[in-house]
C-alpha cells in the first residue's frame, strides 16, 4: 500500500524521465552542466561507511575530509548549514561553537531514533504491527533511495539533509518513544536528557534565525573551485 500510493502520486515523473532520457532521475540536462565540475565526481562503498571528524565541527560541505563521506556530509547538512545557504561562509567563534553544540548533541536524539527504529522493525516483523510497518518503510525505503541517488549523482552538492525530509515523521515517533522511556527510567537521567533537548532547541533557534544573530553577506553556497583531492 505504501509503495503503491507513492508510485501513484509521484511515479509518473520518474517514468517519464526514464522514457524520455533513459534515467529515472535527470542529471544530464544543460542546467546541470555546472554540477559536473564539482567534486568528488565518483563514489565507492567506503564513502558510505566513513564518518570524518569534520562532520562534528562547523565545516563546509566542500571540506576535503567531508567530500566523499555520504553520511558525514548528510549529518553536517541535517544539523548544520554545511552548504552555507543561510550562514556565513567562514565561521566566527560563536558560529563555530553553535555548530559543535548542534552536531555533537544531535547524537543523542539520533541514537534514540536508531534504537527506536530497531525496535519498530522488530515489532513490524514479529508482531505484524501496522504502524511500525508504515514508519519502518518510511525510513528504510528513503534511505535506500538516498544511497542509490548519491551513487548515481556523486557530486558533493547532492548530499543534503533536505533529501531525507520524509524521515521527519518516523524520526519524531521513534526518537520520542526512546527518549521518553529513558527519561521515565531514571530521574538522574531525565535531567541531563532534558537539558540536552532544551539546549538543542535554543541553539538551533539562535543559529537559524535568518540574519538575526549570524548574518550572511555573501552569495549563497560554499566555495568548491579551490584545490581539492
């Protein structure tokens, strides 16, 4: 039902591309010519398992250590504006601190989500849980599609957290389920967990209140024409 509804709503677009251009996702149009000069230009299996330390600091998406790391680049793009569409290209001390807070503390709900997802998949398989089948499908299918998309389109600009927005609903459900269980289990654990979530919310609001605290004066986007490996 999930796949059928998705195919009914959006399948025609990819079918038309396949018939007209031989590819489900068009990336060889004249408007894409600029993208073909962007790094890295190819991917290997290692690019899907390597997570550099740059994913946890205020790095640009074109940082040499991030270029080939799909999940590292996606992490930095999800929790921080690594493509520099809204934030200054070169981080100030305050922006560097905000980035580290978001990217490091973001591990807490992310780990909670991973645990909740594993439990949800188990319920879907063992108990036949309908909601878990839906939410697990809404997680695993887009992740598989993201892998296929970034493999076919290896340029660094294609690694963006916005391409995983479909995960928002299952992320909220599974992360909240796990975090609630942790906070109910121990008062000593509830206080630091609550503090982490409050800090994440406050720093996110401060950081992404567009041109309020951190003002971007230059053009949107990050530098990528410099010497790269």
